[in-house]
């Protein structure tokens, strides 16, 4: 009897979902038909709920729109954003201020009011699943407000793709910065390694570890199904490409498109000789998000103090440059300032939040060393920018920095790789102990190596990859 009741409930639920999907699809078709009556131009919708943030992902967005507008002039470009408190003109002005990007044509903005449903803080448990369901809810809001001909997700919300493909009838593509779930995450859970997204309460329990591993495997199957609905997929690094191919298994539709870095502009930053710099600045360029692991940089500074001479230590400054998307990010900065006081390094740390493009370049011109600490960083635009500006880079020995950017081979070293705070401290001490000639040689090789990450190369590869969407 119970089995019959369960089958009946499941059948009824399936029927309700089918009817709801049919009615929603009819509504979307009617909306699209009305749109075409008033404007028959080809429309391109780009999903980027945090488009006014100042990170590398936003630079990809604006450079992508600019190159598409230059190639497909006269068409309609729409960005779906959750930045409801920022006017369209201000969003465009901020893109100019932060990235020095101007657009040849007008951009329209569709404001989404359900963005809170994709934020991690909404889900204390089952965060990946919660955010993914939230992205479906958010993309339904987007679709019901505007139905594009071509849909491109530039933020990694793979579950928005089937919504626009099946309900909106759109040609769909994605630019993937970082897989929502990866084989590395599965391995960390199975190995019971504690991280910011794998709590100690789980790592200490074999039962909870098994349950979380099962949850991750089921989620990976759903994520793979959603990802394979794309007509084309772009990935930003060799590391991301490997993981997306393992999970989505669509290599014939997957293209590696390195993100755009303004290497020419950064190369042209006036260089100040190390001997003329009053301070020994170590510069970090990364959004204030947990995965960027800024606390490791502060702990590194504490370790560095133990191995430096006091006169040199007094000249050291760690400059943390990044953007804050919301109050949660601002709270994270406050926690890091407290950590600085706890480790007695607050006099040697400078926080620079939401700085302008010009201020960023000024800080880079005054720096000697760049630091980047995210484990399995998908690419590392900040790493490239620092190298182009003449900083000697110390990045994490993983992900994109290790596979695509930093080389440590004899005779071709263009930077350093490290794993923990002690490793970073010794790498920085090694750099500061080098002769000016040795540092100059590394800088020269670093600057020569970053041309393959230029805006021009990105535009070429991005347009080539998306060509089939506009055929």
C-alpha cells in the first residue's frame, strides 16, 4: 500500500512539473514573439549577476561584450545583473574606471531581484545544491523578463543553461572560470582534508564523510548533465579544461580561451628601480573571497618576520588589493585586520578595497614582489598583471598558475611557486636576497611570457569559439 501511494505521489509530482513547464514555455514563447515584433535584431543575453564586482571574472565579461559588439555591430546586447542598486550608466562607468574598457555600442541591463538565492550564506548545509537550485530560480526570473536568441553564462551557473535552452529555445554557451565541483574536491572529501568548504565536523566522522561523498557524486552527475546542454563551452585554463572534460565529457565542444589581461598597459607602468623604493612592498591582487586565502598571506608575513633582519622587516609592507562584493566580504576584511593584530603585523599590512584602475597601477609600480595564495586557482589574472607590471610573482603550486603561467625551470624561471606560509616566506626572502641583476632577469622573462594572455588574443579566441552560436 505504501509503495502504491509513493508511486502515485511521484506520478502526480511529475505531472505537475510537466504541466508547469509546458505553461511556462508557452509564456516564454509569447514573450519572445512580442519582443521580435518591437525589435527584430539578434539579441545576445549574458548572465552575470555580479557584473558590478571588480574581479577578473568581470573583466572577462566586459572584454567579451566589447569584442562581440565590434564583430556583431548593430545587434542587441543585454546583461542580466543582480546589482539592483547600481544604475546602468554607473555600471558602465565602473567598467571604465576599474578596467579601462569602453564599449562601442549601448548595453542594456535586466535587473534581477532574486540574486540572494545564489549566495552561499543562504545555505548552511548542501550549499552547492542550494546555490544551483537558486540559480535555476534566478535564471527563470531572467528568462521571464527577456528572452534572447543567444545566451552566454559567464559566471559558472551551469544549471541556468538548460533553462534558457529548453524553455527559451536559445542557442547557449558558457565561459567557465571554475568548475562548481571537481575531482579534486571529491578527493579532498574522501581523504578527509579540512578546508573552508569541508568542515572539521565532517572530516572527523567516517559516516558524515561517506554521506558527503555520496552527495558530491550525485551532484556531479547533475552538474554534468546541465553542462552538456551547452552548444559550446569555453574554459579559462588547462586546469579548468582538464576538470570540465572529466565531468562534462564534451571535448569536441570545449575551447580553451585564456582570460584577457591588459598586459600592454601593465607593461607600460613606469618601473621604479628596487634601490629607489623606500618600502619593500609585497602586493596581492585578488577579490576578498574565502578561497583566495588571504589569511595565509598574513601568516606568511608572521613567518617572514622570523627570518628577516629587523631593519629590513621595518621596510616590509604587504598590500592587499581587492574588491568586496557584499557585507560578507567586508566582514571578512575585518576578520583579517583582527588577525593582523593578533599576529602583531598590523603595522606592516595595508588593505586597499575597491581601488580604481589608476590606483592599482600605482601600487604595482611601487611593488617588488607579487603574491597569490589560492589553492587550485582556475587561472590567475592577478598573477599575470603583476608579472606584466614587473613584480616577481610567488603563486600557489597548483591550478592555472602552475600549469599555464609560472615556470621554474633552470634558465627560464619567471616566478616562484609555494604551498604553505613557510614556503611563501622563504621564497620571498630568497627574492629579497637576490642581486638586482638576478631579479631583473626574472622580470624580463616574466614580461616576455605574458603576451599570450593579452586582450587581443582573448578577443581572437573568444570570437572563434562562439562563432557557431551566431551562424
